[in-house]
C-alpha cells in the first residue's frame, strides 16, 4: 500500500537545488499519436483498418498485413502484469535521481503486450488498468495502475512525478472577482493545497463572494491586476518563487461580433485581459516556475489557463471574445513549448458557456463554477494538457475534429453551437 506523503519541510538553502532533467523526448511521428492521446488522458493505440490488429509499439505499417491505414482508436485498458523489474541505477540522469523506479510488461486483453511504468500498489502477476500519461518531457508513456483504486494511490512517487497533483502545493488563482474563483479555491482547499494565493484587482471595490473566499483555510488575498504590468511584476517578486501551480482565470467578455459593436473599445479590453494579461503573467511568473520544475515536493508543476472552447471555432454572437480566446489559445502553445524544458505542464481547460450573466442570452446547458473547478483539479491530478468541460465543449471539439469548415458554417447558423 502506498505510504501517504507528508507535508514537505522548508527548503534548506544550503542544500543543492536539483536541476531539472528530462527523460528522453525523442519520438517518431507515428508515436506522437500516443502523446496526443495522453494530453487528454485517453488510452489509444493504432488499429489496422484492414485486418483489425491492435498495434504496439506505434508504427507506420501493420505488423500483420503491412497495411499503412492505422487509425488511432480508444482501447480497453485492462491487462495483467506478466513481468517486472525495479531500476536501481541508470545511465539516464533523470531516472538516476529518481530511483528506485518500477517498470514491467503488461499483456493487454486487447492483444499486444506493452512495456510500461508500474504503480507501487500493483501486485506481481496482478490485474492492471493502463493509463496513458504525459511524462516530464511532455511525451506519452504508459502507466500500469491497480485494477481497483487503493488507499493513497495518488501519492505513489512515480505517479506524482507524472502529474500535477495540488496536494501540498501552493496555488495562485489570478482573479478573485471571477464567478469561478470561489469554487476554484474551495476545490483546491479540498485537494489539500498548502497555500491558495488569490489575486484581487481593485481591492477597495466590493464583490459578492469576497468574505466567503477569504474565510477558506489557506487562502491569502493579494493585489493583482493582469492589465497592469507593474502589479503583475510586484506580485511575482513576492510569491513567484513560491508558486507551484498558477491558474489564470482572468477573463473579460462582452457579447457582439464586429458590425454590431461600432467601435473597438470592448475588443481592446478583451485582448488586454485575455491575451496580453496571459503574456504579462507568463513573463513575470514563467522564469521562476521554469527554474523550479525539479524542486522536490514543492516543485513548480503546472500552469492552467481557463479558456473558452470558442477559441477553436468562432461563435459570431461572441465573435470578438472568441477571437481573443483564439489568440490566447495560440499563445499557450508557445508557452507550453517554452515551459516544457522545466518539466512544467501547461494545461488548457476549455469550457462552453458558463453559468454567469454574460452568457445568459445563450441556451443551456451551462457550465457551473463547481463543475469547472472540479475539472481543473481532476485534470491536474491526471497530468493532462487539454480538458473540455461541459456538453457544449465536448460536442464542439468532436465536431471540430470531424470537419472544421463544416463546424464554421454550423456555428454561424446556430445559437451557441450546442448540439
């Protein structure tokens, strides 16, 4: 049974700070399909369209019939551990600093045998459930978990290394005024985050949930305005070296596209908060987090952006806001590439219409703040890069994958793009 981790001691400044090293990130183009699936927490393997053989490892031609038509499909994750070993020394700097490390071979019920990392609670010869995870280099790897949940399962050191579990980590939520700030803080407190910093713009101006937010154990309200470079820099100087998980929930939106607005005032505000605000945060907090990716249990672990799913396909009713979301989405791809060498996960959470005043003209279903917060914490625990929250978001991304041009036309003819 996994031993629960204890709250980490204060860092000893006389001890060596471990420099972030990464496992091998080299992958073939075919193998990147495994990484794309891992970003969403899906266990997918290639399945030959001609003979139906499940393929492992990823390849360019079927190992049975040599067909090159090998689409990726979701595969049943059940299997059995048939061989294992524990690595106690390694030529890889990354694994040498993290031994002992358990690995093994699992025979899947779907057919092939796979080599994978093995959770400490898996019994020899026992049944397992395969999970596709992103490792510290941001590449997909397979992890054998116990078939049934075990006590303190998330505290397994190998599993924690591949996730961004908030437990005992320090979190910054950037916008206290947002309608989801209270739910986010409550969810992180429940997940046992050690400190929850919450940025508050214009603290003199009241908002409904301030007292309830301040009363949550571990919450510290601090001045932060993402539209003010000095404000962001000052807070980064104060807590940048302590922030393990940053959740950017700052957002500005107003209804309307291009022709109905008549000016660019709101569009400028949307870009100022949704795009430039993200850039300011990244420039101020990114370097410190990048340098702390290997800092023990208190290592910098993840950067979370809460975005609109309309970043993928513009909703004309919220046209200018959708455009600012698309700009933020593109910027996070750059941020992900720049943070990857430090082992810091950049996770985008895409939500459909949220349950707030500005989305009232759109039809249900709406995403409640509690559902959004739950998805954020669950995504961190699973080490994901992309999370789609709500029926509208999931439906939209499915239709986008099926045909972006078709979706564009559908979005211009429907309210909210809901199915």
